[in-house]
C-alpha cells in the first residue's frame, strides 16, 4: 500500500514510508518498525487515530492482519544532538555504529536510529508508565528537555528537513516535498506509483523543496512570486542562531527553484538556496 519496500524489512530494521492518494499526493507519512511478531507504526504527531481508521478501512474480511492503536500504552521522545548517543547508553541501548533505520530494545524501551527523516537522532518509545523514570535517567545522563520547539525548528529548517503538517501534506507528492528517498523503485505497485514513476523517468517533477534566505523573517504560508506570478508557498520559517539570520523552507515551481533565483515571499524579497543550509 505504501511507497517503501516494507516486505523487505527484517527484525531490527525500520523504514519511513508514505501512503499516497491515486494522484500521488501525500496522505500519511510514518515509520514502520519491523519486530519479530508484528510491525510497530510511528505516525506523525496527532495522526495516530486517523491512520488507524484509514488502515482498518483497507482490511478485507479474509486478510490475516489486525490493527491496534497502542498510543495509550507508549510515550515517544525524540533525542537529537551530539550527546544523544551518550544519553541513550544510559538506557542500555547502543546504536552509535548501527545503520540508519536500525533499532534496539531494552527493558521494553525501544530506540530507532533516524538520520534522513526529521532532525537526525533517535525516536525513543517507552511504556507510558516508565516515562518519568526514563526522562530522569536521560536528564541525569546529560540530556536537556526542550521547553519549546524554537531550537528544534531552527535545526530542522537549517537541515532542510520536511515535516508532516508543513511540507508533508496532501498539497504535494513525496518527490515535491523532499521525501523521494522513501519511494522504493524495487517493489510492487502501490496507489499513486505510476504517477511517481513517470515523474522520475521523464523528469516531470514540476516543483521542489527549496531553502529561502532573506533579511527579514518570512511569513508561514506566504505566497511566493516571481515576475509577479505565483510560483510557490513558504512552508516553514525559523531564525538560525548559527547563521544569525532568518531562514525558511518553501516548495517552488520550476524553473524558479534554482539556487540563486530571486523571488518575493509575501512582501519580502528572498533568494532561493540549495538545501541543506548547513551540513
């Protein structure tokens, strides 16, 4: 059903995948963790119930599959930054040398390594009853709880990482929104596959995710114009403490998506920049 090759996963591996519409638009983006006896899905924040309903609606009475919403049983944490490995070791989990997508579990606590999706780091899943204990262990090991999403958003934008609710929406397909790497070319058919395959084969991707550099903060959702014509929209905004300037992400039509291009976002002049802004 989804864009990635889930059947090829083995226990200890995971993959980010996309459910697409018949017109190849993004419906849901989520992580699939392959365990020995089941698949654990990690939906975007706030999308667990709707994804559950969607999947239940695709099950025929003869299908040997069950879907259960386990969100009440588990809590999720995102660990990021150069000290994430050391803090994770306090839980008895070591994924430092593991491949992207690898996961480990210890005492009902699971961590999956994600380098290409979201801000690079680890998604940690713990039983809800253990959340306070795990948080204390991690903070004692040097982790810092983020009070808000300002620093996180700045880093995400600096790295040019799309996120559900911003770039990964049903306004775009995976190629346009910057997650074409989650579309496997070695698996069977999925909804929207023909459109995606055709766009790749014939270079028909008409818009792409780009960086936007400006002297003033851009407005989230602002229309991007070039030569007075609409060519895109601002999808994420942030102030970069490292670069000491406003940055933004947008999805812009060809040929105005080329680095160095001059556009207007709302009423503010901006320059198209290749992603990521920083390595």
